[in-house]
């Protein structure tokens, strides 16, 4: 048992920040002495005095031997890992490093369609070839769910040369896949399971929450410690266990994708968040769950609103569990899109949610929320429901993504890898002429943020229609060189043949 009351980085940073010294090192503001007065007004002098580089007493993130090593060992013990690394570039760099650590150029990796865009970046960096598997879709709820274990097994049977499996669990909506079953399938094939658990850093610390990915046998887990715990934005962790991950290669990959000047305020916040959740996590999360459950019940009682719950998801085999601190509210019966409802709540009623979508608003309830927040939230939604009586307007319901509606098979292997598409010659064509061409862009419709087209895939009329539908309903598309979608970038035909040989 390790002493989880310690805070090695935080304590050392506090001591260094209070030392009297003539600072002839970066950053240039010299412990706040030369900082903009406006910045001082926002951050305060204490934070600026602690904005320090890798001084001798503060260790080195890429070769830790002192306080960073001690803090990471405490985190590994707390989160149930064999080894943990702190990330100052968010889960983005953790997912990129996970792919770099497990795949060589040309290797196949099984990837669900609902991955974060950082996974696509990891594929570009590593040169790995994705085999896309479709998560299950619930048309009655308008939600993308988890990935079925049977779909993973089928993919590995069809592509026995896959080198790793990547999974997103829980999703943005708190939906958890069958991680233990999928881990067993991957291990039976001798390959690791990588889990994007960005939204699940809290799961290991309360018995009423879903089991964590590490507890279910995942080999490598990336967590955004800032999303639901109390670390600063951009602070994250990556955890490893077992012998299926080459940890030396993982360290080298992390050095490639992280800044060589990590912010010690971020590292100290990881140390502090671990201390808080390890020493008082169950108590904090009991309060969080109590607030979330009360909100779920009272929001469900408001006419025109419905809250996604586990019984509604139980009919779908891909769903193992639901994180009840993640509340997805369907507002479509009010005749509103989630985007329109979000604008009213945020701009007029003082309630700001995490994720507005075409049909839903998703709230993150965490240990930072208070009962006063809960009351304000309820009053905001009650006001919204009073302004917009039940209409049940079917035009407000979003269409399913083209991957869910039109895919002929549950698996797809792009003609050109994301890395090849990134470096290949490109040209711009009118969107009407784009079907049948290979996309040079990764286009994601927000909401829900799942890539509709990934660079290297053939453009379909259905994909274009879906992107335009989302824009028409008030959403937006990221990754497009032309935000109006009048033109698209595609790979040049003749130069592409020469480029690919």
C-alpha cells in the first residue's frame, strides 16, 4: 500500500515557487515579475510564481527519477495500473502514443467509427491502416452506442493480421462497451486492447459506477483526468498493465508527441487530482451520484423531456453499463434541436451543458457541482419546457449517420491509409462531382463528432447528404477546407497512382 496522502509534484512546486532567487531561466515572465498586468489580474501571482521549468528539484517528465516518478507511481497504485505516465498534452497525445507504441507502418489496427479525431492523427503518424468497425446504433434514441464483442471477434477472424484493438468506452454519453469480453477476444488473438477512457477517469473510485477498463483487462488506457476529476484542462494520464505493450517504445512515443517544456501547473494538478480521488474519492463521488440521480429523476418529470437511462439501453447487446453521472436529455419533443435549446439555456438562463446535439443535451455532473448548480439546471430546463410546449416535431429528429444506415458490411478498410492520404497530391473539386473520389479530408459532423469521411475513404452521395443535413439542422462540419461544403478536397488521380506506385 502506498501513502496516497503525499503530493510529490504539488508540494515541490509550492516550495520552489516560494523560494527567493534571481531567475535567469525560462519562461520569460520570470515567475510573474514581467507578466502582463492583465494576466496577473486573472491568474494571480501565486500561479505565475509556480510556472516553472524543469529545475533540478522538479525532475524531468521524460526521464523521471524524483518527484514525477513518485507521483506517477502513486497514480498507478490509485488507478489500478502497473505503470502510469502523466500527459501534459491531453488525451490527444496519449492516443497518438498508444498507436505509435503498438503499430508499425502498414500494420492494421481495429478502430471503431466513433473514435476521437486524435486517433486519426495517430494513424497518420504511425502509418497504420485502420479497419473500421461500426458501433451499434439506437435509432429510437438517436445515439451511437458501444461496439459489440461479436463484431470485434468477426473483424479479427476476417483480418487475422490486425495488431491491436482500440475501443472507446465510456462514450461521451457515458455508454460503456463490453470491455472484459472484448479484452478476452483480443488477448486470445495475442494482441493488446487499447481503450480511450477519456470520459472515465473516475470509474475506479465508486462501487456504483461502471467497472474501469483496467479492472476489465485492458492493456493500455488513456484518461482525460481533467474531464471529470479536478485536474486542469489538458492534463491527462495513460495507464498500462501486462506484457503486451512495449513500455520502452511507449516512452519513446510519448517523447515524440509531448512538448519538451511541459507545464508544471498541469503536472501538479494531476498529482493533486490523484490525491483527492484516492483519499476521498468515494465520499465525493457519493455526493456526485446523489446529485446526478436527483437531476435525472426531476428532469425526467418535466413534460417534453426524456432522459436516457440504462433500461432504455438494455435492449442493445453492445451496452454493458451506463455512467449515471452523464445525463443526456432528449429535447426533440419540444420542437427544438439540442443546439437551439443549448443557445437559450446558455445565453438567457445561465445553464451551460457539455455537449449540445441535434436531439440531445448532455450534462457532465462531477465532484465540482453543487446542489445550487442542480437547482439552477432544473429551473433552466423547466423554463425551456414552459416556453416550448410539447410539439413532437419529427423534422427535428436527426438522420442516422451514413455509416449506420448505408454500410453494406460491418467492416471497412479504406483504399488509401490516412498517412498516405495526408501526403498524397490533392485537388479541389465541386462537391457534386466528388462521389466516387477519394477524400483528402477528414470531415466530422458536429454533433455527434464522429467522422463521416476519413481521409483515404471513397466519398459517397450519402455521406455528402448527411453532412449537409447536419449543417441545415444547425450543426457544423470540422475538417473541411470549404466550410460551405460547395467544394471538397480529393486525392489527385494520376499523381496518386504515381505516388502509391
